């Protein structure tokens, strides 16, 4: 993103170089805010309604009043998409509690800060789709409100860096012996042709792409078993997948240096990836 890129800040479209916020913004001081990331194909947002619903849930969870109606958000997204130079985009939206003197308690009368920017959408390469990717695993030490898409992402940052330093795509996380997600993705397992999906609770972000994959499963003749998935089941899985807005669905072929299944993207993954492509705008 260059300094001339157009961003949106508190009602104004402006060059990135002109966009400024106060150092007393609670997003900067406390990470007191939430965000959304919406993929855009051929200038059409993917599953916009689901993204806006998750945004509404995150705002409600941390008690920031939603500053816009659904119709207003949709119009703003479409205008941001229109102004960006890319056909394939990823739109980032961040809302913080706003500017106030530094105090842990919620300020009275603060106006939420609304920021939006667009970057090119970078998807997995053909080689990654064909051969899969390597991941590592770690204990999930994050807080207990992972269902909130919060800007307070230090735990995720540290866990993602574990993968970076290992030359891997992602860090697959376990808490008390059970699969949660990855540092910036959801994780699904496949065993005997059935997709195993951890339950949606406070320990996992409800992923829009993950939900899409599970929604698509019956369309390709695959069953879903949504329940706690143990580490032993993950290690014995025939296939493991990452899902996210930027990865869509991507096969994990090695975990901690050991092959997943036969070490190649599996039959179910190939069917799901192909079907996913047909559902994009």
C-alpha cells in the first residue's frame, strides 16, 4: 500500500499519507477495538452479510455502539471498493472506542474511530494449492474471548511468529489437548471422508470462510462432525485444512515436520477447493 492509496477515516476518503489519529485513541493505547476483513472478487464482496453480522457481534461483545446501519456499511464498503485500483481486493475495517484520556474504564461520550483501507487480495499460489503447506503446532495461550474479532492480537502475533521462524505457513493451536484454530486461520480435519470441525465457542473465532466450507460440504457429498477434536485425532487425520479470507481453503501437508496423511493434498480437499472456486463472485 503506497502513501497515495485512498483510505477512509471518520467520514472522509483521503490519501493514506493524510490520515491521522490521536495518540490517545483507545485502539492505540489499549487495543480497544474490533476489525473485519472482507475479500473482494471482481469488485464484488464475498459473504458481506456474514461479515457485517460478525462485526455487529464483536462490537456488541465489547460494548461499542455500532456507528452505522447495515445499509450504511454496505454502501461504504462498495464505495471503498469502487475507489480502489484492484479488481481482487481485501477490505480492512477497524473500529475503536475512540479518543479519551487514558483510563481503563470506558469513557463517557467518546465517538468511535472508523478506519477502512484496501489492499490487493493475495491468494495461495498454484504450487501451494497443488502441494499443500507446512505448519507447526503450539499450545494456545491466548485469552478466553477468541470469538471477538479484537484488534488486541499480541497472542496471535507471537504464535504466528513461531510459524515464521520455522519457515511454516501457520501455527496450529491446541488448548488442553484439543484443537482450537491457528494463529490467523481456522483449522479443519478430515478422517474417513468426514470433516471434523471444532465447536464454535469463546475459544475460536467464527470464521466466515470456515463457515462457507462447512456450508459447501453437503454440496460435494461430504458430512460434517462438529465437536471437540483431540490432538490425537488431528495427528491421525487423513487431511488437515486451513481456512481464512486470504487462504480460502488450503491443505496442510506437513505438521511439525511430519506428513499429514500421505503428505499430499487429499481427495476431499481437492473437491472442496474446486467447489469453493465456483461460489466466488
